[in-house]
C-alpha cells in the first residue's frame, strides 16, 4: 500500500497549511470560496455613480428586470433587503448575492463552509462578541486575522476587533444568515469536529515531508496531497497543539474508539474525540510521519520528524506503545518559541538565582539539576549554557534527545543502537579540549564516574539527575558508586526544581485560602492574607492558569559541607547543615512564589506534595520562621 508520504531522498519538513500560508501582505485575498464569488472585486472608478445590488444582478444575468421589480415590491412589505428577498424566493443563490454585494461594496466576498473556518481562532474574539457584532473569525495568518462580517465596512466593528485581538483585521463580506449559522455552530463551542474534518480538502491542509532531522538543515519538498480525513485530523491536532503551546499530544485507544488529549501547562486536556473505527488509521498516519514501522504493532517504537509551523521549525518526538486496546501514541512537541533561555525568565527568586550563578562561575566542578521527568531540568541547563557560552569557551553537550539547538554549543545525540552511549560520548569529549560539558542525564555508574572525573580535572560539568530534592543528589551519586572523597572535591552545588502553573493575568482575582491549606503550607500564621488565583476565562481554557514558573531549591557546597561529604555523613545530617546555612525546601520556596502572587497556594501544595522533606517542613517551627523572614 502506497501512503501519501513516500520515501524521500532529502531531509525535509512538514509545513502545515493554515500555519504557513503565503503572507496576506504579498497576495490578494485568495481563500477558496464558492465558485463565481470574486476574491478581490474591482473598486468602482472614482466619481462613478454608486451601483445598486439589483442592477448588478440584472447585468450578470441572475435576474430579469421584471423579477427585480417584483422583489422590490415585496421588499417594501417585509422589510427584507432586495437580495434577501430574491434568495428567499429561490430566484438567485446565496453565492450570486455575495458576488453582487462584493462588487458593490468593493470588498472580498465569501460563502462560509467548514473548510474555511478554523475552530481554533474562535476564542480570539469570543462567542458573545461574535453574536453581537454578527461576524465570525475565519483564520489567522501572521498578525492578520481574516473575519467574515455582514457589515465589512463598519469601522467601529473593525476597531473593536483590533482592540480584542491586538491583530490587524482583514474584513470579508458574508451574508448575515451565513454568519449567524457559523456563530451558532462554532463560536459557542459546538464544533462539529467530525463534519469539519471530513469536509477538509487538500486546499485546507497541506503537508510537506521531511526526512531525518539529523541529516541537515530544513529544505522543502514537493507538497503532498492531504485530501484524506485521517491526514486532516492529524494535521488539525498538530495545528491546535502548536497554537495552544502544548507540550505533548496523547492519542489513546478506548472501548468506544479514540481519545485525543494534549498537555497544556503540565495538565492533560481533551482535544478531540474522533469517530469510532478510526484509531488504527490515525496511529498509522502518525507512525508514517514519524518514520516508524506501521506493520509492527506489538513492540514500542520511537520516531521523530520536523515540521514548519508559523514560519518556524518545530521538532516532534513520536513514541508508540502497545496496550490492551490498541497502540497508544504520544507526540512530544519541541518548539523553540516556548524555550525560555534567560535564567531571569525561568522564575528564580533573587537569592536562589544568585547561589546558582555563583557555582556556575567556577572554572571547574560539577553543578547538578535534579527533579522528576517534565520538571524543566533541561531548560534550566540550556539557560545555564546560554549564560556561559561565548567565543572564548568550548562547550560540548551529550543529550538524548537533543531537544533544542544552541549556537556556539557542540551538541552530541546519544545513539545506543550503534554504541554511542553517554559514557562513551563523555570519554571522547574529554579529548576535544572542552571547557564546559553538559550531560543530559546521569543515568548509570559509568556516566557518573566519567562526569565526576571530568569535574576533577579542570572542566565545568553541568548535568541532570533524578532525585526528589537537592540534598538527595549526594546520596544518589554515592549509591551509583562514586566515592565520597571524590564527590566532595567535584560537587559545586545542586538545584532541585518543580514547575508550578502561573495565575492567568486575564482572570486573576484575590482569594483567601482555608485554614487547612495554610496549615499544610506551613504558614498558618498568614491567616487573613490574600493570595491570587484565576477564576477561569477563554484565554486560559477556563483553568485559571496560563504558563508555568519554576520553583527552585538550591544549595552550594560550603567548606563544612565538603568536609561532611568527604567523611560520608548521611543525608539527614547534610540536610541539617544545609538548613543552618540557609537552604529553603521546595515547598518553602513555593510558598514564597505564591506570596508573590505568581501562583496559588493550592498549586504549590500540588506540585510539592510528594516530597518527604517538604512534608517534614510543615511540622518544623524553624522552617515556618525562615519562610516568614524570607517573605
């Protein structure tokens, strides 16, 4: 069976139409509309007499003069416009009326249909405004929003749209009844996704293939046909996820068919529910895109692809997993536009950021970033590299995968299939005259040993590690077989982190947490103090949150800590010394973030609730006092 994506000899990406169409400023309005409707009607000559709609209909042969006179007579009794009267009588079609009105008003005209209306842009204006102003947003290209309006020459309406969307507005004419139909269908959230998908054509969604992202820069191939509803469904899922800044798409089988969700700000949300019987086809389509074996359904697979979306390249990592009901797919979206590179943008409070920068400024040693999967460790390391990179230093990284490409940084992709492991890459790096080495993850004894040796021999080593808190990083490396006397000389410090959702600025409001919540946070003494949370709005998908901020627990190895590590002191003693030297736990740091108004107190309890040290802090009077003093 030949699929729309064949084997291509080049390394090319997937531009998705609706994301990368020709800029509006370069061409006239060219939306695919009903046959015969002018996309850009000629303006009447300067000083010419105004042409009436009825006269245009007669000139174009849609009606006779007698039919027009009859409609004019009926118009007086009903109050309808003459064109509406002719459509109601069945004399002309809505397309003919739009054509005539577009010519008279010298604006583009359109007859709305499913393929012309992007459900994703509805939220830019809102249902109530669409209904009140009698308009429907169609699609967004760059900074221009094309809007179908029954009164496209209404300057107050256009000004209102600019105010709501902060975009340039391109008005196009549509019949009022047509607009109202689509307001009811889309703007109120009643999107008939099945009808929308099955009505899409190759003009609505275009896809271009790219081979392996490791083989060179992006170059476009010939556009592939995308007339299949399955192809369109997958494209729409990708488009929506990229526009909403999602990090992952989950395609899951269930007893009733398929469930498609995406992860926004760390939380999974429903994206669409395809019709029954489509799951196998959807999975096959995604596997084709990811260069995976569509015939292999019994074993997990991994793939990757690069798409071009909104004028930028976005890497996708595709993973399949066989389950009892069928294959489950997860697509990881790596969008450079979502990467916060500056340390100041990550959410560090001033004090922990100064500590972190201090042990990054060392010429050698090891700096660790710890936390669970998805806590933002790699982003923190990239931010550190951004701070350190320059023409005077040689930086090499070992990653699996290389999530983002950085200038002036030599990045190595681990490939276990050919024996290029973390440890082997590190050994080779040491012969490349490095100043700074970044290890994507210390996951085994060999990698830990080589990284420690590199830190002891004059190199600055940055690495991630899976531990619950910063003090636990010492015990973790010792458990991996690193002798305490070596670790004490190599370690500069460690950062543990979590990501907390930030309050949506559009719907933020004051609230007063319950006594129990305050007690759980260790700040019962703050009863009566107002905090911030979001009430929910279209901008944040009614969640009350938009975006995420980091919560950081940081310690620097002092001379006393170095002595204790050298002598193999247990973790609880190390933690006690760190506390004496000013360490705040993740929960304490999170409480300070909530006191700043960046997130809610309940969100901090959610992201730190599994940390044993944080649970202990809730019953530690000294911890509460330190939090109060820091605030």
